[in-house]
């Protein structure tokens, strides 16, 4: 009897969580914003416990909401980001400090490459193609605003940092869309 009551209560809680999350995602759609998983909001609303299973529940509900198809979720992601011009505030909003450097880059296009891995089954690589349109970067030699003012070492160091940060942010963002992937790469266009 105890187990039956516990099961009924869990089902009721899951139904309530589903209604709340679907309402949140519906409100995004009503504002012409592509719905995605906002972990901060979900945590503040106490819809997420510390258990991994609860996090997986949210991912499963999101998949149910937008469609189980990974391809459709990827299309949402591309629609949201392809063609966007992002700047240092995008980095700061995602928890990455820029030390006062300023820049703008455009996500020119996003592509997905699916292939069969040699040993570990299906693989999905996502490549984010970006174009750096403007920058003002502090280097050891002083503030620089074009490529001519850079020595090779400074440029390579900054490019590696920039690529690494975008890859990390995009990996988290792909997770907000519950997109399955193996690797994320940033490529300059």
C-alpha cells in the first residue's frame, strides 16, 4: 500500500512538472522565441532535484515537447544562432570574462556531420563557422585593432582562447536544446 501511494504521488509530481515546463516553453513560443532548457530557471522553481534521473526527466520532457527527433532540435539551434552577430557580452553572459577585450563575430553557418565511428558507433560532429568582424584586443605590445599589429604568437594564443571559449559555450548551448553530439568545433571562415 505504501509503495502504491508513493508511486501515485511520483506520477502526480511528474505530471505537474510536465505541465509547468510545457507552459514555460509555450510562453517562449508565444513570444516567437525558440524554446530551450533554462537550467537556472528550472532550479529556481525547484523542478530539479540533485538526482541525475531528475535532470534526465527534464531532457526527456523537452524532447517530448519539441519532438524526439534530434534533427528537429538541431534545426531549432541553427535557426536561433546562425547569422547572429555576437560580442563580448555574449561571453560574459555565459560566464566567460574577456578582460576588457571587445569584439564582434558572426556565426556564418552551422553544420553537422554524422558518421560511423571506427570503434564507438555513431558520431556527430558540429562545426560552428565564425567570422570575426571587429575586435579591440589588449596584447602585451599594447591595444590592437587589426591583424597587422599582432605578432604571430599573440595571434595564435588569442585565436586558440577564442575558439576554445566558443566551443565550450556552444557545447552548453547544445545541451540546452538536448542535442546529441560527439564533438563541437569552431572554424574561421
